[in-house]
């Protein structure tokens, strides 16, 4: 089953990945269409394939989205590269855009050209703090103008054990300042077990990914309000992850 699953994933991913690599330098419009196909078709298909062949479940708590405003920004914990397609599947009716390291915009199948063609916010690792804030500010203005949904992982990097790491405030404050949008707090779990290929095929069988909206905050107006949201959000996400992991094995 591991071989069959790997073969099917490669067959699904390779054509779109190669097409986007070839097309991107010559036609940004066509690359955007391919990227939209990746988000709207391939991301849900990936989870359907994993469910069929490895009994891997995606639990998206749809009822938690019922009171969302028309436009908002999302903050979430971060465990794996699969968090991006996971959020894309959960918020499929929206138009998500992510803040990420620029290393993801180079040489990562499916992901790199998508991030560049759709103008997600990719920040160079070598960028100084002030430079990084300028990237986020421009990104914030752009998503508001285009009615898109910006996503930020306040931890700044993926956690190795799935526990929630420290939330950094600078990028969050700049994005709220640039957008003026309400803040949606989202928890996810399951990705930390799939961080690399070895863990992916070892843990994928009968595993699961869970995503849930926990709370919606009005747009913060001050530094103190931003810090309060981050502090409360970290606690809420930690409690939600703990609750999921304490569930009986039959319900996981």
C-alpha cells in the first residue's frame, strides 16, 4: 500500500508540477490557472487518495466556520508543509494567501511556482527585520485590495513535536496594521507526524489531520490588543491540540 500510495501521489503531482515549472517564466496568467487547479482540485484529491488507500482522515470542523466575516486574516499553529494544502482544503470557498519563507518559493514541487504566481508573501531568510516588515506591509495592502484571505503562522517555523511554540508578534502586528481585518484563530494537528518522507509513510496509515476555527477577534487597534490576541490564541490552540490528543484511539 505504501508503494501504491507513493506511486499515485507522484502520478498526480508530477504533471502539474512540471507544467507550472515550464510555464511560469513565460506566462504568469497560465501559471495562475495551473496554481488554481492545484488548490481547487489536487489538494482535495490528495486527501481523498490518502483516505482511500491509507485510511487517513481529514477532519475539518465546518460548523466552526459558520460565523466568519466576509474577509479576515487567519493565524494558526504550524506543523508541516502539508498545513498549506490542509488550510486550502478547509477554506476552499475563500482565496487564501500565505506568509512563508522564500525557500519554499524555490525547488519545492507544486508549491514554489504556486506561491510565486499567486503572489503569496515570501520573505527572504536574510531579510533584516525592517525589510521583512515591508514585505508583510505590501502583502497586507495587496490582499485587502484583491479580497483575499491572508494566513500567518506566528511561530515562524514548523514545530518538530507538534507542540505549540512561541508566538512572535512583529509580523502579526504589521499584518493587522496593513489590513485592518478581523483575526480568525485556527488550530490544526496531525502534520508534525508527516514532516518528512520517512515519517510520512510510517505515520500516514490511519492517521488524521484536524482543523478548526476557535475564535474570531475584531481587528486589533493597538500593540496591547495584538499581544493579548496572540497570548490568548496560543493558549486556545494548545488546549485544543491537547483535547484532540486525549481523545480515545477509536475517535482519533
